[in-house]
C-alpha cells in the first residue's frame, strides 16, 4: 500500500502554486498528428480575474480563460504539467511533450502577488532582473517592487539632476573597493515592457523622507544642515534625512516623480516612509517653522515631528496624484495620520496592516516575522552564509495566512495580497541573491495564489523537487537545507575521549557523511542517528535530496586532545591589560610593526569596542585596533566551547575563535579546547572597522564560554 501511494504521488502533476481545484485522470495527451492544445479566450466564461480552466483527456486538451493574463498563467501550469508528463525531464519548448490528463480550475487568492528587489544597496543588472521576472512569473508572481533609491545608492537616471547618478550611484567601500551602477531611463522602459509581456507590474520605490543619503550626497541642500555629507558605506538608518521644512525638498521630489511616473504605467509608486529618524527636525528652524505654520501639535497619536512626517507623506501623495499615481508606503506612514487613498505595506508584524485595513486603507502584508523577508537566515546562522539577523525556515512563509483573524470580512477585503522582500545588504553576488530567493519565493507564490485551506506543506515539499530540478537545468543556485548541529553548528570540535555529533536539517531530508576526509556522495553512509567519534579526523556531511542532489557540504574538524594544563600566575588582578591605537585596519596583520599603543586596564571585556566614543550614529564610527589579555577560570577538566565576535580569541596560545576577514555581525566561528580545571590565559584582538557594510563598533564585545554538552553560554569572567 505504501509503495502504491508513493507511485501515485510520483505520477501526480507537480504544480506550484497548487491550483484551487484539480482532478487527476488516467492516461496522457500527446500533442501532434493534428492534436494540439486549444486556447480559448472567453470573456464571458465567468472565471475570476486571472483565472483559467485546463481540461485534458486522452483525445483533447482545452484551455479557457476570460483574460490574457489567465491564458498566460494557464500556459505556466501546462509547462509544469509537461514536465510531470516527461517524468521529471526538462520542459520541451512548444508543449510537444506528454500532458497528464487532468481537469484544473484555477484562480488567485490575491491580486497582489509581489516580489521586492533591492538594487540600491547592491546593484542588480538588467539581465538579472529579467531572469527573476522570467522565473517568478512562471509561478504566477505579478508584481515586481523595484527598490531604486536608499542611503547607499541612487539607481535611476533623473535627467534634470545628473549628480544623482554621477555621485549618488557610486559608493566607495571601507576597503577602497567601489560599488556602482544605475539604470538609464531607456533600460527602465525595457524592463517594464519585458515584465508587462509576462503580466508583471513594476512598482518603483523612491525613498523619502528617510533613507535618502544618496540624494543628499548629491544635493546637500536637501538636508536640514545643507552641509556636504561623506560617503555612506554602512547598513542601518542614519539620522541625516530630507528636510520637510524646505520647499526645495518638495520641488526636487516633484521633479523626480515627473520623470519617474511616465516610465511606469502601473497605478502605484512606492515612497518608502520607513525608519525616518527625526532628531535633526527637532533642531531645524525650517522644520520647526513648518510645524508651527501647519499647526502640528503633539498629542496621544504622535509627536509634532511624527505629524511632520505625515505632512511630508501627504505632500508626496499630492505630487503623485498630479501624475495619476497612487501612493504605497511602509507601515510607518500611518504615524501622524494618513489620507484614505494611500496603500500600506505592513512589514513590522501585522499590527500596521490591521490598523490600516480598519481605517479603510488597502494593505499588502509583508511582515518579516512571517518569513517574508527573504534575506533572513534559512537555517542555523552558524552554518549558513552571512545574512540578516533573523531566522525563518521555508515552512514559515508557506504557512502564513495574509488575512489576520482579527479582521472582519469587510475589513479583510482591503488585504490586496502578500509580498516577499529581498533586501540586499548582505548580497555580494548574483549567486547569493538566487540562494536567498529560491525556493522561499515559491512558498510565497503558493501563499499568494492558493486558498489557505488547500495548502499542505509536506505535499509542497514533494512538489518543490520538480521546481528545484528546473532551477538546476537553468544553472540557478538555490538554498538547500544544510546539516545543522542542535545548539549551534561547529566547524571544529575538541574532545578528550569521545564526542557525539548530532545533525538535523531545517526540513526533513536524508544526510550522507564520511569520516575519512573523502567527499561525500549519494552512496556514502546515511546519517541514521548521532555519530560517535573517538579519534581525530575530518567529518564531511551533506544533505541529499530525493532527486539525488547533494547540498554544499559541511566540514567538522575533530581533535582528540589531552587537557591543556592550568596556569598558576603569581597574582590575579581581575582586570584585562589592554592596548589600543587609532587607524583603519581590515585584518590584524594590517597593524604596522612599531605602532604606538595606548595602554590601560579594564574589568569588563565587553567595553573594548567602546574604547573610543561612539554614539551609535551610523555615519560616525571611530576606527581603531585593540588587543587585550588576562586570565579566566574553568570549573572542571573537560572540553570547553568559545564563541565571540572579536577578530581573534586565543586561549593558552591557541587560536580558538577566528573571525578574521569575516562580516562580524553574528556569532559564527565557535571553537573548542580541552582544558584542565583551573586558570587559563585569554587574549583577544578587536578591529573597529566596517566590513561588508557592518560597523563592528556596534558589537557587544562578548566572549562566551560553555562546557561541552551544556546549552547555556555565559560571559567569560576575568580573574
């Protein structure tokens, strides 16, 4: 019975998104010899918008839709059906392969099925954008939200203001490398037309009043201080923003929209509106004069400066209306009041979306907490490539219901749909962009299209294999669950007698491994349970898909060792000996020989990153190097594990945590040693710099320790 069920599942069409209604029949239909798929456009078919019917028997195949979009989506389904009919082989162009006999009636749950790409932090070529449009339109995504401006880059040509691309589109990184690129208006038109052919509407985002440093670099008079600002190569939210007290700001924005609006025939333009720090407005005479002249008064709904942001958003909405466009913004635009025609994207959870829907605003749900920020970790942050801070596995966006249960049926009508957002702070290559996009966007696509009651995650995972095989055929990188170690993945493990290694995956998958240092293959030993090792060696382990593909492997260096003897210093001061020197250093060996150091003592190791005053203002970090050494105690002779964001952590002269050259945002390179009970020597190296956009001055400066086999980390105590 189990084998029969497996065979039936294997033969069933593998469609993503799952259709609203499907009946599988016996047999297949093969085009040719006078038998072709019939496509019928019938506007009186009574189908919902974008809906279609596919009716395939052994003798005929007919597709009916009431719109061109419906026919397009039917073709995407036929393409997947053809793949199923070819037993998993590549799709044959022109639908010349076998088609399973099925009846499908299908239509979308939501009319906004979106994908956001951030070209501002890291530029994305026209070819890459078109490729994403190609793939995602096949899975019935119909909105491309194009994030074109931010603090780190202005990416759209505005002919009236050439410095926006001459200055704002070029960024010199901390290490001296250059990031640049922008789209000409002709390229924009080309992408928009390309998307329209695939029934994808492109919605541009022009950020205001925050996240506008690239514009302010180009035109300093847009800010409150009117002073030139430096190159901005860090992530986060600076407090230099547009000045809503100045009429030049709104003339500039209107001039920009005058050139942007004709390029995008869709209804919407996104204006951002998020994470706008208002501290400079509090001191700006022009902003305070605007607050007074507009009668903006603080009350229980917000401060006067929050009301000023609302004023700026309403001004922007009026500008858009002149050009026949409607405003979309992140949920902060609700602060201080919002005009009825604005559409809200709810990203800080669902609260903003619920409030907006209750106030009569249309809403696109895109909360990061629901897995809709594709740039979040998809597995253990200690095993995955560097990403944003949060973590959400594939099932999270799949299970998400974009209609909050708190809404009434009438309020729920304002939920336009759902969107996956791919912020690009930590995307340094096209391969990484693809790795984060797929297959999570397939889960978002099904959430956007398929009725909630029709969703089935185990079945989705089965169908996902076919979609990933299709990506393989196109040479596209995608995320595969990596083997993870509960409690934090290690690439190096020390033990005295033996060690037990347990592995899991973020969704159920086989794993294969070797212990002799050879590359694992599909024929290698299957992971069946915890692995016990008693000798030094190299463990190599990878996940294995049902279609025989191996994930990137993980390597764990295993070191059997005798305990490092405890030390017996004559005196313990309870303090660290610290030395530091100002300078821009990328790696520890960049510190010149003969450098003059300033010395001092510290009781708290966590204070090292704050040796030089740093307010937390993203555009004003202090750069320096620091080294510190002292002693700590362990309570038992055993293997001890260490975790830190310092560049280097040395214990008894051995490098146990090595973060050199890494983006030191999240704890990643934990290490371990076997130590004898008692006192041991500690040395750390810290570089205050910016690597990959992350300012290390923001780090906590912890050195965490725990005994092997325990879960809780604790801050190391200096003796």
